[in-house]
C-alpha cells in the first residue's frame, strides 16, 4: 500500500469531532492576583499575512495546568528559580567571582533583558541567546566551565533572568545586523523535515487549536520559556523543546546551541512580539 | 543527604480567632522510588520523604506517611483552625535520616 504520512496527519487533525471547543480559551492569566499578562495580541507586522492574532501557549492547556501558573507557590518552575538564586551568589571559576559580583541585584540588573533576547551582540558579532550569554560570562568573565546548553543549572539560571521581565512585552529586534539570521530562522520554520515531512508552520500556524492525538496544538510560542513540564518535572529550555518537535517529525534534529536553532529561536521569539514574557510557565 | 532539598510553606500571617485557614507546603525532593534501574542494570536506591507533619503550638494538625509512588516535589494543601496566636511547625522526614523543619507565625487579626 502506498500511504503518504502527511495525508495521514491531515486526516488525523480533521477527524477530531470537537474542533469548536478546542480553540484557544478566553481565560485571563493573572499571576499572584496582581500581574495581568497579555496572552493574546495583534500579530506583529512581519506575520500579518499569516496570522491575525498571536496567542500564548497557556490558552491551550487544561484549567488545572493553567492554574499552576497563576500562583508562584503552586508553580513548580519556581523551584528551579530558587536554585538559580543560590547559584547567582555562588563564587566559581579562576576569577573568584559570582554573577552578583558584577551584576549586583538580579532583580535590578536583569529587568527587561529576557524580553529582547535573542539579541545581536556587537562586540562578538553574533546573535546570542540568553544561554549563550550566560555561558560567555562564565567562560570569559569568571574563568568557569561552560554549562551544558540544556542542562538544569543553565536552564534554571535562564529562568531566574527571564522572571525579571515577567509581564513585559516580548520585543526582539529582527532588523539591522540580526536580519540575516532572522531570515535563516524563518526559512527553517517553513521547511518540512523528517519522514513525516512536516514544518513548524504545518502544526503551529495552520493547525493551532486542533487536537493532534491527545495534545492540543498551540502556536508554539516561546514567551513562556523556560517552561516547567509536568511530563518530565523540570524546567525545559527552548532548544530542548525545538529538538523534541523536530524529532517528532522523525528527523535527525539540529543540536541545542547550534546556529540553526539560534536562528530558529530568534525567528520564533519574534512571532511572539507583543505577548508578555511569562517565564517560568507551566505546560503538560 | 539528598541534594537540593528545600521546604516551602505558604500560610497567612494573620487570622481571626477560630478561623479556618489554608496552608500550602512543598518540599523539593527527587522522591526516588527504589523501583528504577540505572543504565548498568543496578537498582537506584530508594530515597524519599517518608513522613510529613504539621503542628500548631505543639498540637498535631496532620501527620502523613508517604510512600514511594508519590512523585517529585511532594505538595500538600490542607486546612487548619487557628484558635489563638502562635506558630505552625512543619517537619519533613527523609529516608536518609535528615529532618527538615520550618515554622510560620500567625497573629490574631
């Protein structure tokens, strides 16, 4: 029998009887009873031909999972943040410095940083993710070992830094020196991969709101990263999630930290320009 | 000692005398069940929090026995009556003999 996997997926997506109730819900995300998030926003100009609205992944999760993100005590992602608070003060490396030695209070020095990452670094002549920047500080400012790109310690630190931008609008620059990499990321987003021949857009642009097996497809936004997943009971980095999604198309994936994934992160982040930074968010 | 263990409690700072309040507690702990094997086939030894207690001014509110099937970072939410001003004492008992304690004062509003 000749059987095209892409057709099978399309059939699977269409066969769901409850499409009408499966769309993004209308709940409001307020954290700790005080911080109201922008979880739906007009699509940024560069996306206007493809989407009207950009929507946080929070809207596609069950009420129980959503509730975990509404109170910091209930949010298990905050455990990783707490570990990073200790790490922020910990002296490491040959320069005998901690992050705090140079950056002082994390709440002040890191406010707003996450919202503009990935970002072009002029001195290095490259687009940097937060993970790359933290590792650069470790290596070149502290004389310490780099942390594994998707390791718990680095993901926790990125969560602590991201938390200082919570509630601020994502606003990554896609022009100027970052533009070439952004274009590369965009191309990857629309390229079909793997035996299933699916692109990110096939699932997250053309089918968000639909069910894929038991999972409710979102727009695949990254404004909530790092994300605590109930599935593996830890904070997950953007590239770890990308890797899972590419693997699910039955492809060899790019490596976390690779230029391909950095480009993809820049592009995907820009698709969420206007949404609030939600990190650390909670997903299944 | 198990690594990264940290107790957290959320309790109101004030209550009316006789009021029922909600307490939330969570301890970060890997809760290794003792049922899993690592790559070379040997059993990863059990390492869990096996008991959790909460008392108010020395009087027991809850006393819970925990089993290996309970997942990572055990969370308890329960209610307690606050008869007078005082202190909630929370205690977690680790398989390795460690005891983790924390307390929260409550004033009468």
